[in-house]
C-alpha cells in the first residue's frame, strides 16, 4: 500500500466542511478544522520522506489535530480532537492518545482514545506506522460511546518532521452502531 502524507491532504477538505501546528487544549471545532486545512496546505509541497531519513529521524513524539466523520444510519457528523503519537524505532513501538474532542456544534465530548499494539514496518519502499485505536468517550448529552478502530500513518518532509494519519473503525453509542473515518496531521 502506498501511503504518504499527501494521501491525507485531500481528505482534509471533506472533514473541514465548516471551516498551523500546535492546537490548544480547549480549542474549538472551527479552530481545529482551520488548523487541519492550514497544515495540509503547508505540507502539500513537502512530499514524502525518503525511507532512510524516516528510519534515521522518525523516532520522537508528534502532535497535532485530527478530524473525523461519524456515520450512523446514513447521517454524518463531524468531530475534531488533539492527537499525539510517539514512535520509537528502537523498540518497534507506537503509542499515542486522542483528547479534547469537540463536535461541529462546539459541544465537548469527554474521554480519550488510545493507540495500542503499534508497529513500524520498514520492509517496503517506505515506512508505514500502524496501531489499533480505541477507548470510551462520553457524548455531549451523557451518551456512552465505545470506539474500536485502527490507524495507518506515513512520514512527510525531508527529515520526517510530519506524520499523516488515516483512521477508521466502528463505534457504539448507547444502543446504536456507527462507523468513522478520520485524518490527522502531526508535527514534531
């Protein structure tokens, strides 16, 4: 599978329908959507990271913003969050967390999602990062939300200074089931 940071850029437009790095805790949906668009524009001309550079420079902690499209019974809604991912080539380890969720109506969603079972695959022509994602959230009206998904990510920039993240999976809200897709742009 060919994944680059540029694969993430077109998806940003779909997620930021209503709407720089380093999103603030407590930022609004509009602010985080604007940041995703700004970051996408910034990295669009950077291109992918050479495999040797990703291996030499790719370990570290990356942070930024993620956006999600949630679908239940054909109805879509949008959500943003802060996202952090730590990549360690030495231990083939990937961990991270998504926090500070905000709906497109500017409602706060409580809780966090974690990355687990992460791995780094450098066997192909590029370096791919993958992990499971999951956890429990509390909706704006107290709904219990259980999330189960996965992430696939790749490096961008000559020195692996960015990571583009694609996400997808399922969620349960009380008695309803839905699916989600998401993207994130993270920087060191």
